[in-house]
C-alpha cells in the first residue's frame, strides 16, 4: 500500500495481459490512474479517496508515484501513462476485435478520434461508438442505457476528475462493459493535439511541460498538488521507518 492505495506494481504489458484475461473470464475491471492531483483530492475529501480506492487496478500515472513507491517500499516499478495505455488498448482492440465506447469530450474532438480510427485502425470501424460529455444530467440514464446496449469491452471515460471516477464507480454495474477506464485528456493525445515526449516522462517532468503549454489552467494546480505530494511522501517515509523500528 502507498498513501493508502494498492498501486499496481507490474508493467503495462502485464496489465494488458491481465485485462484480456479478465475479459475472457467475464470479470469487470475498473482502472484508476493515481497521480498527484488525485492524491491531493483524496486527502481533502474522504468520499473521493474511497472512490479512487475502489478500482480493481490503480496504476501509477506519473514518475512521482514511481519515485514514492521506491523510496517508501524499495520497489522499482514503471510509470503507466493512462494516455499511452489507452492507445495500446485501442491497438489491441483492432487486433482482437474488441468493442470500444468513447465517452466524454466535445463532439469536435470525438470526430477527430473517429477519423483517426477510420484511417489507422479500419478493422475497428464497426466496433466503436461515441457519446460527447456535454449532455444534460437528466439524460444520463439514456447515456448509460446506450452504453449497456452496445456492451463494450473497453469504455473510455474522458470526463474531468473527479467526475469520471464518480461516474465509473457509481454506474460500473449498469454499463455492461468489461473494462472501464477514466482517461481525462487522453483523446487529445490519441489524435495528436497533445504530445508526450519520452524524455520529460523519464525525468518526471511531464507536469512541467504541460504547465508551460497551459500555465493559466495548470500552474496553480501543480503548485498545490506537488507541494502536497512532498508533504505526504515525507509522512509515508516516516511511517514506514517507524514500523521497521517496531514502534
């Protein structure tokens, strides 16, 4: 356990293999990406913390979580980017014939997603469905029914946090989906509107690059979340050392 979360310790390929196995067994999987934002949100609101803890797989989405796991428990793990994982699952769906439902984001962005799939993954064309994220809350049951009727193997939920986690946990048993994953801004990454370079990932500086790209929206968020992360990490290290000393 790290910060109270059961963080996934294997790599992305192992996770994909596990998800495929669970699909074949008819088991529901819910993927939650743990990063400094969710860590801070969960600390401020217990109900959000419980939501974030309710997923079947909590992936370390960022080098900060990887760094903390090593400092606290000595485990060398790999960061699993939610955006990159989604792309790999789309590729896997193209090969294996899985069905995908894309939920959230504006119509224009979903149009780009559909266009890219038509171009790069034509075998998926008949196995995809879309719903924008700007529907009225009173119509949510209709959206749930549409998803359930489609019966997707993968449901990618591109709402903001914590709305996507609330949606996933609240409705997971009603959606008739095998794997449900909150993906945030991953659709933009998939169509090429947002770039994630390998160097900034390796150095743990993707948050910095994103801040440069969108300082008005992200500067304050990262300042708060990263400061809280350092405070929480110090507490985790002290707790672990105290346990080791038998106190």
